C-alpha cells in the first residue's frame, strides 16, 4: 500500500507535503485552504496524504502561492525577521558608524562648496552609493542618517542628493513570506484574503516599513504600509549606541554640551513611528484640521484593517516633486508652494502640531492641489511653546534685538551670553527671515537656501557657543526640509503676508516691512 502511494506521488509530479507546507505557512486549517482554493473541504486532506493526485489547476495555483510567499518553511515574523534585519547591538554597531562617517563626509563636501572637479564628483557619488547600500540593509536609524545629505545638497540634482533621495526605493524589501506572516499575526489572514487585489511587489520601502498597492472588496484602491519585523529591536539597538548618536547629532548641533535631551527626543519620536495606530490617529487629526480646505488632500485611514504594524489608507494620486517641477508652470509651482507653507505653519502656529518628516516623497502634486502622506513622525507643542515661537518671529519682524536676545537666553540656545556674538545672531536672523521682511513676492531658490545653510551651520561664529533645545530637534528638520522643497519649486509668493496672518491676531497692529 505504501509503495503504491509513493508511486502515485511520483506520477502526480508534486510532493503532497508542499501543500501542507503552504497551508501551515498561511496559518490555515484544511477547511480554510479549501475555501481559499474554492474546492471541497475533504479534497485538501486527500491531496495532502497522497490518496488523490493534486489536479493540474491546483498545482499551478500552488506554484503561484509558493512564488508569492517565497516559502521553504512556515514563516514567522519573529524568527524569519532575524535573517532579514540585523538587530543585535554588536552587529549594528559595527555597520552604523560607517553610515554616519560617510554622511559626515558628504556633508563636509557639500558645505564647503569646493570647485566641481571630476575627483570631487566621483567622491560624492562613491559616498552616496555606500550610504545607500548600508541604509538599504540596516533600515531604521541608518536610513534616517543616510537622508541627511539629501537635506544638505540643495543645489546639486546630479550628485549626492539625487542618489540618497532614492535610498528608499533601493532599500531591501521584505520577502512576501514575511509580509504574509505579519498579516497572519496581526489580522489572522494573509493579504490575499484581506484584499480583493494585492500586489506583492512593494510600491516603496522606507526606514520603518514598506508600502504595497491593494484594492478593497468594494473596489477602493488603497496603500498598505507593513512594518519590518523586529524594527523596534533594531532602533533600540541603534539608539543605545550613544557614541554613534552623538556623532550624527554633531553633524549640525555642534555646540550642544549635553546631548542626552536630544537623544531622548530622537528616541521618543522614532519609536513612535513604529506604532501605526498612533500614526493613524495623527493622520486623522490632520485630516480633521484641514477638512474642506481647497487644494489640501489627506488620504483617509481604513481603521478596520489598520493595526500596530499594518496601516491601510486610501491610495493617493499625484506627481512626485521632480516630475511636477519638470512639467508645471510657474503659477502652478507658486500655488503648490503656498499650500505647503500654509499646511506647515498653520498647523504649527494655530494647532500646535507639525509633521516632522518633510521628505519630498511625502508630497504628491497636481495642478492646484498637494496631497500629504506619511504622518509617522508628528510633533505636538504646548500652547506656551507655540507662543514663544511666535514671539521669536515677531521680534525679528519688529526689529526688536533686545527681545530676540532675551528669548534666545531664555530658551537655552545661548549657552554663555558673555561669549555669544549677538551681532552675528541678528545678522543671521535677518537672513533666515529674508522672505518675510519685504512686502512683495520673493522666490525661494536653492542658492538662497544654500547661503543661509552655510551661514547657520558653517560660517556662524556662534556654532560652538549655541545649544539645541530638545523641542528644536524636529523643528529644525521640519523647517529645513520644507524650505528645501520650496527652493526646488522656486515658488514666488508674498510670504510675508502669509506669516503675518499667523503670528498676529486679526486687527492687531503689524510692523512695517524692512524697506519702509
């Protein structure tokens, strides 16, 4: 009898154990798999034991599922994740300083603005390749560090910024088996049972997770963000590497004597990104705030299918920043700039909330409309801190140097007033606020942004005499990232009037522009 069974298995050309392996990989009972394949319940048991040969159509279906899941054994996000993503502190500590060092070198080349020789260009390209490769493998903090040169290289579209901005696309994606395992653990079903249509090829990969296209049973197209397994462990290992964090922070915050508060702020924000329930709440908060505002689109969250490690939202449409700039008119770019500015600073000044990840990939553009996606890194400020931030803006607009100095000392930015160059600080403040000082349309340009960056982080005599308050860690990222996008758009708008409406109450006396 056993010999006859083996002969039947050979004749049917497929090992019945493969069917059981598939079923276990999906976490299905025989009844579940029968429903999945659309066959009678008893057929699965007969095929698995070899009592009946597996029909040709089912064999082909089996092959499709095996290819889709990449299974060799039943997947588990906890066990299979170990090989996908290194999480041991020692292993990450051995690789991450490389990413930090390369990012630092890239920053130095960009800041010093050397002559564009062939040697310098080749060095920049080599740096970008190594940073992207390390980030693609290590994810987490390595990828966030790898994006730093993308914010620094404002004027070079062919060098480091262009290569590093594509790091998320080149990042190593999860195999389908891991994605299926996460779905089974979170929702009890594989993605093909959750959605009417599912694309196993990720649409994008990032530092915390990757995004897939899918379609709900009612036909709604959706974007599905799936978190990498054990990414929290990886981030915790990275954040425990204090020396590496200190080196990364000192790329810009060189004067901070005590970086512990900065590291704590990084830990809170980055670990919050690993909670997709929190991200869903943030996205819904922004959607409520901006509901009904012409030109602002925020995809709805599908809460019934969203969990701590899976986030499902309506699929957003629009051009990337580069594609939009290439095809749009100046008027369309101006309108996009207005929408970006209003979204950022109205959210901050009127609601005490801002999206601290202004990566260009988080905006999609159409004529007269900007769609905002990815709300994983959101910072909330107290009303008191928002009032202080407004007071800083008002001091510069009102040419009140004494008030600006007082605020700088009170916030802890000025470490030692006796050694601080307040004249240089006033000159720098006027440069940073240049778009708001004159009552006329002014164009954001890469050249202006590069000049103010150098004044702030390279030529500033107070660079080693200043400290960074924890609240400013992500405010700084928020502002420079947003301004880099405005410069890419070369948006030409009366920015002063938009800012005045946010930092002064209706009917309140407003200062004259600087040229009056």
